[in-house]
């Protein structure tokens, strides 16, 4: 769970940093865009990510092995989804298909639920009975 929390926090940090750099450096009305980003982030967390993080926490706590692989925080479907989202983000950023103001506002909006989800992983790791045992 600790690995999952770190990975999700890292992804969140990358998205929020990329988005905030654009929004506060280039975009018009940065405070409005930040407000929209926060709203998007909260909605995504409440409607989607709260269930995704819960599903992964449940799956991790029920793994058969005592010392599972550090990469087992995702199942195959989640790795495919994560890879697809990364590739889509890179394609949209590089092809100028979507206005950068909207794209980077959305980056912040996606980084927020990832950050909240990473906090859930940390909380689950702290609550997990064997987290401190070697």
C-alpha cells in the first residue's frame, strides 16, 4: 500500500506541477482555471477515484502472499488503463488537438483525485496490521 501511495502521489505531483506551471504562467484567468480544476478534481474523486482506490486497497489487503511484489498494487487491467492515460495525455499535449489552457486545467483536475487517493493508500498502509514488520 505504501508503494501504491507513493506511485499515485508521484503521478499527482507530475500532473499538478505541469498543469499549474501552464495555468499560472501562460493561461488567462489562472484563479478561475484553478477553481475549475479543483471542482473537476473533487468530482472525479467522489464519482470515480474513491471506488478505484477502495478496490485496490481491498485487493491488496486480500493478496495471498505475505510479501507480495511491489508491482502488485495494480492488477493487469489497471496497468493497461494507466498506460493508456499516460499515452493519451502525451498525444493530446504534443498534437495540439486540444487547447493547452483546457488540457492543463484538466491536468490539475486529474492530479487532485490522484493525490486524495494516495492519501487513502497511506491511511490504509498505516492501518494495516503488518506494515511495520519485516
